[in-house]
């Protein structure tokens, strides 16, 4: 009976060590993900007064912004000219339905193009 108790105690200790190791790995993984989101947030256009974007808002904005940048590159136009043309005439492109969101277009007005 004493031997059984010792084995059970040893198994519980091993489980605890494994759980602690898993917790450390998960904490590192989450820190890495959060760091990546902070980096991404610093690359997408934001309003000067805006609170920190949520992860989902950051991803949605990044998708729209990447689509816009892709369209600008495909057009061969100067970025400022492209955005001005879009705002003035409603310029259409293959991907404009992805990036033509009120959220992104409002942010474009805050970009310092000069």
C-alpha cells in the first residue's frame, strides 16, 4: 500500500512538471504572437488618437492594406495619385472590393504622403 502511494505521488509530481512545462511553452507562444501583432499594428495606418486595435481589427485592416498596396503596385501609378484618383472618381480594380472599406479609406486621409 505504501508503494502504491509513492507511485501515485511520483506520477502526480511528473504530471505537475509536464503541466508547468506546457504552461511555459504556451506563455512563450502567446508572447511571440502578441509581439507579432504589435509589429503588425505599427505597419498599418492608424488614426493618431486611436486606441490600440484588437487582433481581429488588426488582421482585417492588414488584409485591406495589403490589397491596396498590391493594387497600387499593379497600377504603376504614384501611391498618392492612385489614392487621390480613387477618392475622386471611385477608381475600380480587381481587388478594390477587398480594400475599399470605409475604415481603410478614412485612414488613408491621415497618411502623410509627402
